[in-house]
């Protein structure tokens, strides 16, 4: 269970206004995989801000009212100081860290205090997964990481990216992990719109990944909506699935983008942007001075009209914004929290 000091601090921040709720910190640009739908590995950068600078940045995010932080990259677990960073972050935020499955089993001690470790795994078929990840052995390492973390009592979840390549097995993959009592949530394949001066690129355009079979996608969404009603292990919210379904069927967005409003992105150099495709607009250390500025309000208005991406995390952050969005989220996730609590009790009784 979360320590009560952390819960109190989260509650105090949730009442702060104006505030941002989610931060995603792409804390390294280094990656050891070669995924076919990603451009991070083609454009790596060895420059990173130091451990102390990251901690200072986390203090600033906490003061701004951020409640939830996601560490991604590159592969964040490739940083030697990741244990220290995660310990620091976990005391202040609901903390999630992503791994492509290659590092988590080797970094168990660094992961003990985080709220969620997300292992990305795109298929139950070993060959297909390794093809998508671009490296042999990826599937075995991911499965080993999932098993190891579960045995260690760490909150591990699985996060496949839904694309045309695995669309027809997403439901089976979901049922497989539900049966193993392992939470599952999703990314949705998208590629970057080429804004000039974007902070960096992630999604690479790849025809193989683009979803052509829209009816099949709607059926998958409907099945996930059904599975989430009967299972405690499907973590994507109803609001997010409903919004995606409506977008697929009609091309209309039921949300306004909340970039630089309810969410912000920080990169490995400590630069801040509304989303990774938009230009960096501040250093994290200058954020307190500019967060309430007229210039930022102008950017928020501009981003709220933007329709250039459908990255699922940004849709989720936009839908679950403000106090009502958080209350929706809490209601939605309540049964998942109960399942987690039961898991913790079981782990404690078995000695973890
Ligand atoms: S998707 Fe993640 S694991 Fe794959 S190359 Fe990109 S950053 Fe690395
Ligand atoms: S819709 Fe929002 S998150 Fe997506 S590119 Fe535009 S500003 Fe960025």
C-alpha cells in the first residue's frame, strides 16, 4: 500500500489550481532495441541531465501539482542511477516505469518501490514479438521479466502496442494475462506529425503497422470494454476506450488536447514540451516562472485545437484532466486498486 504521507501529499496537490496532473519524463534517449515502429533508436543521444538535476526537476513537478509520473525513453532502466531516481520519485508521485523487457529482471532492487512497472510485449508469438522489437530473444526476456517481478511482489503490468500486426490477437493476449492475474494496458500505434522544431520523434511511419481493418479494431475495443467490466486486470479506462471507438467510427474527437495543461513532457536534457512532437518551450528548472505565463496560456489554446495525433497516453491524459477527470479515474480504477491490495496481502503472507 502507498505510505500515508504520500497519499496526503497527493491529495493536497490534487486541490492545487492551476495544476498539471501527468508528467511523462523520457529520461534517456538510449535504447537497446530496434522496434520497427519507433525512431528513438535511430537517433540516440548520450547527453542526459544528472541524478541531482533529475531530483531537482522532480521537486519542481511536485510543487506544480503533478500527481502521476511515467518514466520512459529510450529505455529508462539503462540509466545507472535509475534506482535512486525511482526511489525519489516514488515517494512523491504515482510512479510508473517502462521497460522493453530486457532490463527489469536484472534491476529488481531498483523497482521495489515503484507503483507500476510496464513491460512492453506485443505478441504471445515469440517470433512475431522478436520481429517487431527488432532483436532476437526479446520475447523470452520480457516473459522472464514479467515472471521475475511477479515472484518478487513488484506491481508488474504488460503494455502491448496495438497495430495492424497484432490487432487480431489483442483479445487473446489480454485474456492470457487476465488469467495470470497480471494487469494489462495498451499503447496504440501512431506516428509523428512532422512539426517543425518538435522536441524529438518517437513514432515512425510504417505501413505494416497502420490499422487498415477498422471493423476489427472496433470489435477489439468492444471486447476490451466487456473484459474490463468482468476483470480487475484491464487497466485502460472506459472513457479512453469510448473516445477511441468514437474516433475510429466517425473520425471525430470527443476530447480537446490538454498538452501543457493537464500533462507535459520532459526529455533527457531536461527540456519541457506540451508533447514530444511539439517544440521545447522551457527548461524544467524555469518551469515555475513560466507555468502561469500568458505565453503558456497561448500555447495551451493552440494545442487544444490540435488534432495531429492519437497517441493513447495523450488521449488518456487529456480525458482525465482537472478534478472531475481525476475523480472519474479514481472511480474507474477503484476495483483495480482492490485487486492490487489483495495481491499485496497475498505477497506479504507468502513472505515478500
Ligand atoms: S519502442 Fe521503446 S524499446 Fe522499442 S526502440 Fe523505441 S524506445 Fe526502444
Ligand atoms: S494532438 Fe496534442 S499531443 Fe498530439 S501532436 Fe497535437 S499537441 Fe501534441
